[in-house]
């Protein structure tokens, strides 16, 4: 196994593990994981090149990049044989988010809580990779404009919300035909009009 193959396999493991645990208080744990990975890679390099000095191994596999020492690097080859330099991601570099707990008195069957639950769902959508694709699809559907006011929606900048045409408390589902992307203010106005 080459260093590039090792990096490819470790990326999958590190990315999956850190994305799952990033909502907990995990910054120190991620740094400890990076430390364990470094010492395991060091042993792997030593085992692979028994007759080489540590200075030679360091020069071949570990580099200084972006103010970071000891970055494990390698070359990943594509199907044509062309090599692409790559480096191992840092688990501690993954941003940690605090998970927002649901309010204890929230009731999903009460229309008064619909706006709060939609705003909470929108926050969850922005922090998961799978849901970001759904946001992009909803944004492209009306040519990147708010359905309520017709102004351009800037998805990269908050505030915007995902609105259910038929509210979930009234049996609405999370399908594309029932969802639309609105400015946060337009969303609050829609809910205020529907309540009156």
C-alpha cells in the first residue's frame, strides 16, 4: 500500500468519524485522535523502511504546510497513472458545532410551534451534507429567488428558511413539492398571515 492509498483510506475514516461527533464537545478529542494517527503512521513508515534513517523517512512522508509541521503527504494516482499530491486531513480542523436542543414545551402538533420547528429544521439542514443538496435544489427551482417577495436569495448568507406549504402539524410532508425557500422575514410574515 502506498502513502496515497493510506491517505485515501484514512480520509474516509477521519471524515466520517469527525462529522458524526462534531456536535459534541469534541475539540480535545479530535486533537488526541490526530496524535494517535501520527504515531501510527510513524510506526507504519518505520516498518516499511526498516533500513532507512528517521531523517530520510521524515523528508519522504512528512512536510510542513500552512504553518503545520509533520503533515503526512503522498501521491494519489488516477486511472491514467497521473499522480496528484495529497495530504492527510487534520481531525482537529473540523469545526465543532453545539447541537441545539429542542425546547421542552415544543409540540409538533400545535400550529403555534410550526415556525419554531421549521427554523430548527433549517438549522439542521445547513449542518448536514445530504441536506445541503436539497437546499441547492430548492434554491434553483424558482431561479434563486424568494417565492414570497421575488427578491434574490443569497444561500451562502443567512437568514433564509425552508417553508412547508402544507404545515407538518396539518399533515404536510418533507417532499420537494411541499417545500419552498424563503427569506427569514418573509417566512415569519407568511406564518403570521396564516395564523390570522
